[in-house]
């Protein structure tokens, strides 16, 4: 009876979520149509500049160059600890060796962790600005055939020349938030060891608030980087303009997030399923007699392909968001034939202008 009741309430919950999604889809149908047009335009931009698909390799290379000295210092710092032998509680014959660190070594460890967070976020921020600038150059070009393979490299040069500080400042905020979350997680572990339930609950609430704050900052940073790529403004002004744009176009931003999230999820699952299926067929035919089960290797292939697909599809996500902000800026700054929008975006804009004239009459 308990399982039946739980299943019934869970089904009610799913029905409610489904009904809510239907209402949201109906309410934002026009914005969703605009978002689908932005998705298609982003696909056109990537097709016109396939070099953008090479940029994740450049990011991985940059992060790897940082990881070599970082791991060197991290290993040497870990080796400075004092080795302490502890006997296990259930028997005196078994013991384990652990490291004991003084306060200064712990401070150095937190500093290394902060450097890791800051550098990782900085590499990601540089990538977002480069992709946004490349797509913006494609959008605000009268003759889009002139924008091609080498546009990406021009954007890389412009980003490192003019916008490195913007990426560093935005990534610094996220790195500080991540470091504080890591400290709170360390306090949570200590509270768990001391069996302090009140402390665990309070720290869990703090962790939840910090997680939400980090997501908000990441979303705001992403839109600020797009503003920087389009207008060349510094971080603070870009963040202010991005926040104002989100408030003015809340429906469009919500719909583009809804559509792009759905497209990215379907894309990741399709790539992961296709890769895992191909790996299963290969292992079953070539190595089936050597493996006890193909479940483990297939699971590893699935997670790796999901991660790689997410890394490349993030370019598509950034391109879609950039197209939306370019379209909004185009709509606000230019009128009629002066607009840079073409294709479905031009059709949507013309229909919108026609409806506005009818309402004015």
C-alpha cells in the first residue's frame, strides 16, 4: 500500500509538471519560435566558421599547460606533511599511514586550490568570449560569405589583446565562490565526524545558497561576456547591460534557455547513445570472449562521450545565446532594411513590426 500511494503521488507530480510545461510552451510560443530561429542561425554560423569546432582542443591544451606546474607544486606540497601511523579501531595488528599538515601548509593548499579554480574558470571565460565574438562578427556582417575559417583566430587575438581583464575578473568571482564552497564542504565533513547534526544542517543550507549564487553568477557572466564581445565594454558595464537586457527581454531569454537546454540534452544523449552502441558492437564482436561483461566498458564510453559531446555542444549553446543578444541589439539600434537580421529572424522581425503598426493604428 505504501508503494502504491507513493507511486500515485509521484504520478500526480509528473502530471502537474507536464501540465506546467504545456502552459509555459503555449504562453511562450512566439518567443520559442524566435528561439528556434536563433538555434538555426547559430547552426549557420558554425557551418560558415567550422574552425570554432577546433577551439575546445586549444582550451584543453591551455589547461594542460597549467596543470603540469600545478601538479608539480601540489605533489611537493603534499609531500611536506608529517607521516603519522594510526591503528585501526577493530584490531591493533592493522594500521594505516596518513599525512598530518600544519596550518601554513593547509593555507598553501587552499591557495593552490583557488589557483586551480581561477585558471579553469579563466580558460572557460576566454573560450566564451572568443566564441561570442566570432558569432557576433558573423551576425553583424552584411556579406556573410566574407566571414569564414580564419575569423576565429582574429577573435582569439582581439580577446587576448582587449578583454583578458574581463575574463580574469569574471572568473575570479566564480573562483572565490568555488573556494568558499570547498571550505564549507570541509566544515561539513568535520561536523559529520563530530556528529553535530545542527552544524550539518546549517552548513548544508549555506552550501545550497552558495550553489545557487554560483549558478546565478555563471549565468550573468555568460551574458556579460556576450555584451563584451558585441560592444567591447568592460566587465562591470557589460554585466549591468546584460542584467538590463535580461529584465527587458525576460520571455526571450527564458525561451532561448528552454529551447537550447532541450536541444543540448537531446544532442548529448544522441551522441552518447550512438558512441556507446558502436563501442558495444565492436567489443562484442572483437573482444566478447575476453570480457566477463561489456557493461563496465560501455558505461565508461557513455560518460566519456557525454562529457566530450557537452564540451563541443557548449559552442552551440554559446552561439545560440549570442545570436539572441545580437538580434535584440540589432532590433533596438536599427530599423527596417538597416537591420542585419536575415532568414527566419528577418521574417520574425517583419511580422513583429507589422503587428506593432496595426496596434498603433
